[in-house]
């Protein structure tokens, strides 16, 4: 039998997990991505010679984060492999909870994992054995084709609004969020000459008009660098989507106020996430209809790195099963 032609658009963790599930079944999918390197929202950026995580703050590997395919595949196995090879490390099971007046308490939960070389490196590792074509932009998808080229299945491993834009009207795209349910964010990396704050790992920020979280990037990476990464609220992000640098001043002031910092940072860098997180989850692990598949962190019980992996893995197995 002729091997089915599958195109995976998007080289974040969901798209790469999908392509690897297909590869395990003997199907060599074509993987394309418009960016310069795999990673998606597990993005790392080199700033002043050091890698900084600007997307996901961390990931967890709770039991039950499998593909849902009945195959026994589980994200925890992938995480264990990363940890065993030193690509990931257990970071902390404790996060701070802060308000506009400062850190209020600590909360214990599941173990959070981080990557000493940056989270993007984990996606690159997961892509081992795949040929990923970077810098490729797909303009339109219809049943059985992408940009006029024939495929048996086209997988869109990306946020709903981006997938919907590629699909024609009156198609599976009508089942996807048009963007109104997704929240933007601007990630701002702030660097000091020396650490200025009392030790903490990561903090959720409540009741702030500027911030939703702050993470100590030196702490999670394990090199002690005096770098914090803050993520803005959707409201502040919407005000500065056209000019992310415009959010830096408000974010800096909020971070200094919450952490009681006297000195201003020496460097700042802002990165825009137009579709940072879904406001609601699809109950299904993926969408597959009319030769089109959609997967990602919005498909499953909660938005997370593990959900994105499981969604892509499950979709790849479903395509392979025919």
C-alpha cells in the first residue's frame, strides 16, 4: 500500500509529538514551520548571550497525561527521558502567590520541571529523526490539500484562531475559536547586574492590572542569573500588541513594586504572544475530520505542555490507525 501523505504545520511540541507518533507507525510526515527553529510557545530567546525562556514557564508530568489512545504512551515517559539525559530537571513543587502589595503566601503542588538549556531545546530533542522545514509559511488549507499541494491529511498544530484563518468557510474551521476566546500576553525579560529580590521560584500574581506571573529565570535554569520573566495580563497586552516594547515600563514598575526592588533593571526585552492561552478547553483530545486535523494545548482537560504533547501524540496515532 502507498504510504499516506501527511503534512504537519507547526513545530511546537504538539506538532512534533504528532509527527513522531506517525513516524513510529511508519509514516514519514512532512513538518513545516514558519519560525526559525522548533519550539512554538516553548520558546527560548538568546538575550545578552544567555538563553531566556519567554513562553511556557515550566511543565508538569502528572500521572494520566497520556495520549488517550490506549497505547500506554505517556508524557511522563518523555519527561523521564529528558531528566535522565540532563535535558530537563525537577525545579520546584512550590510557587508563590502574590498581589499588588507583594508575595502573600506559598502554595505546594505538582513538581514543576525546567530545562537548563531552555525549553526550546526539549522540542528540538523531541524532533530528533524528523526533517523539519523552517521558514515555511502555509497560506491556505482545504480538504486534502495545502497551498494547492495534495495530502491525505493536513495537521494544524497551532492555536485555534491561527488554524481557523487557514481553513475555508463552512469547514471544520467553524468548530474552532475565532480568537475571541484566546488571551494575548507580552513576556518581558528583565535583567539586573545582581539579584535584587528575596529568593522565590515563580509567582502567580492576583488582582494586578499589569501582571499574571513572574518567574526567576536564573533559578529555573539553575545558573543563578539575575533575570526575571514577567507575563502581562491580557488587558495590558491588548494595549501593546502593535508595540510590545510599550509594555516594558508598566511591567517593570509592577515587578519592582511587587518584589520591593529599589534598583531598575539594566536590560529589558519584550516578546508578544498574540494567542498565549485558550480561555476554554475542547473536551476532545484533537479534531480530525475531512482530511484536516487540529491539535494543541487547547485540546484536553487543561492548557499545559503535557496536554499539547498528548493532543499531538493522540492525533498522530489516530491518523496512523486510519
